[in-house]
C-alpha cells in the first residue's frame, strides 16, 4: 500500500479540517488494517463529559476509508467511493484515548477487484471497533462502501 499515516494525516489537515481539529489521527496502515486514534478533549466532548458520537464516527470512518483509498490508489484505476449506509453501537462512555481499528483490508481489495473485472458497482461492509486505553470496547461502527469504476470519456 502506497499511502502512509503521514500522508493521510496531512490530507485530513487540508480536506477534513473538522477531524483534524478534533484530534483524529491515523496511527498505522497496511494491506489488512488501519488504526486511527482520537483523545477525548474539550473540543470533541458532548454535554455528558465523554467523546461526541460524531467524532468517534469520523475516526471510525477514516479507519475504513483509508483502506478503500489505499486499494483504489494501488489499482491505478479511476474508482469512485461513497458511504451508502452506516450504523453504530455504543457500549461504554468514550473517555481518554480511543483507538479505532478496521481489519477488513482483504474485503475491500476483493470488492475493488470485482468492480474492475465486471465493470459493475460493488458494495462492501467494513467494521471499525473503538477501544479505550484499557482495551475495553466503547463503540463499533459499520460502513457500507460503494465502489464503481469510472467510465472513460475518451
């Protein structure tokens, strides 16, 4: 995979300023997984003194979307990507550093390969699990990514 945490974090500074300001940062990425973390602070809290659900969603989406971007870039094809649906479950108050990890790299790789081979749009559900510094799950997000090879206009 040609993308790096540094490139993704720089991208978020300019293209996802809300995520950047809230402290969302990519920590690692490889062919199978992406890890993103965010620390509970004043700027990303809710009235209940924990992390706002939307900030958790930004970090979770980035952990899945970075894998999608990486495989699209590796394919050397023009492919569109969009979240069609998502859902989330919250199991514990999110305080301290929350780390989101998506381990569905192989799913999106296969989906992109199918889209290229068939020329048809594909959908892939990807999951990101958020855990606090003690390793206790605080939330889980699922994103349905739609991918489609763009038609050449030449």
